[in-house]
């Protein structure tokens, strides 16, 4: 049954007018506005110090301006990223703004009118002299739907969110009624962005139809994939969007309690979400009789202790109940019997953040974006050997080539692309021949990879695929809950085998063992995390088998990355007689001067840390790396004279 849309509209119109009035008082269009990206990526790059430098310099020079912290725009490689909007100029972005650059901008731009072109990144609007931010492939090829407000609004300010259209989706939902909401979700085709890709509307429908006195909705923000930070950024940059989606979900399925399960290692995200809940409660979007209707719901934050396995629904439920986070057999499914036996709907941060937009703009609008069987957009955190790492939102159906090369700039230092790991530690390693693969749920599964939650690691020619598989398997093996034998013991055997291979102790039969054991684990593991754990091995064996064979048969690492199978030496033709840089940096004194005063490496002492290669001046470029170690020339260390 829908609620009275007229009463809803009147109540929300009053709230929106109050927000607009307050924002007008804050904005002051007659003075400059400085926004600074202060999500975790910005803070790690020094944004807090940059903000202090702006404030101190403005005070010292008696320049009036507003300094507002915002979230992440996605350009993590350019942080601290600052936008300055000065009357008479287009809004201009500045990249890598250190405290020193902040003081220069206050003096040169805000005081003297010189926009300092050498610090400039782009303008937000079209301008003949300054390139627009939307001219960059990073934005022109993206489709910013969920991330639309991230990096542009103050995540601590509910008024800012409302003025930008926030909570309009909730008002629409309350006027439609649960059944019409679920119908819109089914029409949209939204699939869960946590990795499984289950249709969101269908999950809500199952929960709505199941009888229960009290139902619960949960936001799964237990983001544990190495290199993944999509959910964290959304919560830090626009927490109200997720919260609005959670409230809509609660109303649609008949829940009166919502829980945001976020890992405790995300302190800023926890702070932002907690503040958003407080603000929403004060303004009538949470609590008793929401917006004057009969709908009552509250939301709490639960801090998880960081177990990767708690990203699985039933393990997450166990964790909230105060038990050890271990996946449970299904059925019953959480929508039937979940948290404390109540019907429970669990959705990912990105899934819930898409909901308000679908309600405000319609299911057909959303379904028109992306691929036919995977509508909408996908958000990726792109890391590794790529020029412009960061957060990217693309329409489903975009190719990996477009994502890696056109949007993120390709491989740095003129090196060759080798592989991309997509889908987190449970995903697959895909070679160059798959760069034209469409990014959607079904296409990636056909390659042996998975969409996952959105982690994407790019690797160049210097990456050893055997070692990469070992790294990801080591992670999943440590994070195994230990409940089922296939995952607990099977992944340990896989890891032991990979360790032997990367140490040059592999045997021919190890390759067959890796293949057969991986398939057994996929078949026998109880939960999705165990079933997908062998994916990095299966795909790397399928597409990079020659590297495994080189490790086993020739005792060499083609990428020269496995320490036990490599050695460093110094090319005497390149080495300078007088340079002592490598000698000073060696932590074990393995580098010495030979009789001709050229430097050499004592292989018996070398721990293969690679510091000598890092510090060797580029004009000499004398340090060489070889595999197998026997290829390194042996130079005798001169005898130390004794009295």
C-alpha cells in the first residue's frame, strides 16, 4: 500500500527549502570556494596538511575564501586534488597540491589573479584556454551514475546532499508502495554488485513474500579484496546515498531495522556513516514515522573485525550475532531465516547506492545503460602497473582495453602489458588476448574470471604469473575460515606446491597436481569464497603455462621476480670506478670493489633485495638481474690484508 504522496511532497518540500536556505547562507558566491579531496586517498597524500596550509595562508594574507572538504573524485593518482572556484574564472582543478603549492595559489591566484598554469590539471567547464575535466578520457569515457556526486559535495553536510537531489528517491518510493518499488527494481535489471550478480529486485521480492514478524536489511561494506576501495570511497564521499538506498530497501521488504556492516579498518568510513545516520534521524528520514508516514525504521553501524570470509552473507550474519564468522549451509537462505532467525536482505554498498537513482529516474532509464544482461555501470578500483590508478565508473559492456589503456592511461615506463587480475583474489588472470573482452558478469565468467566486487590489478612484463597466483592464494588461504576440508587443507596444499615452484624446487607432476586439486576444491568447497579461491591458479595455468614450465623444467623465472631463482650482478663495462652508491645501500655488505675498482656482487651474501638496482645512477645502469642464478658471473672478493 502506498502512502499519501501529497503529504510526502509537502513535508519533503519543506525540508528541501530549509536545506536550500542554509546552503545559500554558506555558499557566498562573492568569494572564492576551495574544495579539497579528503577521502582516505587524499589524506594519505597529505590533504590534511594542504587544508591547513590554505587556511593559514588565507588568514595571514587576509584573503576571504571558503575551504570545504569533499570526497574522492576518482583521480587518486592526482591527490591532493583541489578545485578553486574564483569569481570571474572557470572552476579550476589543481593536482598534487602540497602545502607549498597551496600557499602559492593563495598568493598568486586568489590575491594576484594569476591562475598558475603549471599546477593546473583542468577546468570543470569548457574554456578556450584551459582543458575541461570532461575532455579527459578518464571522464569522457566514463558514465558517472553512482559516483556522480563523489568529490563534488561535502559528505558531512546533509543539506548539500538534499540540494543536489538527495532523498528524492526515498520520497518517490514512499509514494509508490513496496510492490511498485520492487517492480521498478526488476525492470531496472540491477544485479548485486558484491560479486555474485544476483538480481536485486528478485532478492527483495523473495524477502517481501516471506512471512516474518520483523525483517532486517543489511549493507555489506566488508570490503576485503586486496587493492579494492570502491565501497570505502563511496561511504567516505557520499554516505547518504547508500543510506537512502538502505531505507528504500527496508520499506520495500517490510523491515524496521537496518545495519551497516563496515570493517573497523575503515575509521573514516565508519565516522561518515555514523554522522550520516545521526543527521538523517534528526531530519526525519529515519526513526519513528519517517517523513510523517506510518513507516518506522532505524539504522545501526556494526564494525567488523576484518575477516575476508565475512563478505559472504551467512558468515556476515554470524559475525553480527557475536559468533565466529563462518559460512553456513543453505537453505535456509538469509531472506528466509537470517539475522537472529529473521528474514534478512543483504546488499552491497554499490548496489544500495544505485537504488535512489533508479527510484528517482525509473527502472527503464537504468536498464538502458550498459549491457543487455548486465545493465547499469560497474565501478572499479584500478591499481598496479597503470599510469592513472584510481576509481573508475564505466557502463557495463566497456572492454578491458578501453578501461586500462584509454581511461587509465596504459602501462607506464613504456613497458608491455602482460595481464590483468579481475575479480579480486578469487578472480582470474587474463592475458593480452582478452583485452577486448566486455566487462559484464557473463562475459568475464566465460574467460575463467569473475566480476567480483570491482578490484582490478594491472600487471606489466615484469610480473611473474606464478608468483602472482601464489600471492593471491596465500591471501585466500590465510583468510579461510577452516570449516570445510577442501578449502582448509586443499588451499594449503596448493600454496605449498606454488611455494616449491617459485623456489626452484618444483617437479613435473606439480602442474597436474595444481590442475586436479584446483578443480576438486571448486567442486567440494562449501561457500563461494572457497569455490573461487583456485581461480588465479586455473587461469594463470591456462594462459601462462609456459611460465610454470620454465620454473619447473629450467629452474628459471622468465620475469626474474622469484628471489630464489634470480641473481643480481654488476656489468663491469657499465660500472663507474668512483661511484660508491651501491656499496653504501647494500644492507648485507655483499657489494665490494674488485681489483680494477669496479664493483661486484658476492653471491654468497646477496639477499636479492634489489636496492642496488634502484640506486644505481641511470647514466650508468650497471646492475643486471638474471635467472637462473647460475648465469650471474662469479667475481672473487679480494682478500683482506692482516698485519
